[in-house]
């Protein structure tokens, strides 16, 4: 596996999702990329109806030559986008 190529693909897909605007609330989407440990995430942080919103929307790791979707909180899922 070409780790650099896989990293780039994962980052591109996550960056695409980071461009979406949540349908309600004052919530921002932050990308978190750790090339040293091959960990990639999309976080949501903000407020909705007076409540704090925070947590992972996507968490992907590159381990032992494989792409692992550890968590996918997106409605349609990111697996198809990663394969494409």
C-alpha cells in the first residue's frame, strides 16, 4: 500500500465533508489530520438550541496496510467516497 496516496485520499474525502454546513445550530466542522500516527477525523463543535455539541463525525485510521473506518457518523457513509 502506498501510504502517501491513501493519506491523500482520506484527507480529500474528509475535507469534502468539512465543507458541509450543519442544517441547524451554530456548529463548525473541524478536520484533524495526524500524518505521524495515520489518524484522520472530522469533529463537530458548537451550539444547538442552547446545548453544547461536540464529538466525532468521522474517524479513520491507516493500520497494517489497510484503511479502517473506525467511526462514520455521516448519513450516507463515507466508504463509497473512499473507494471512488
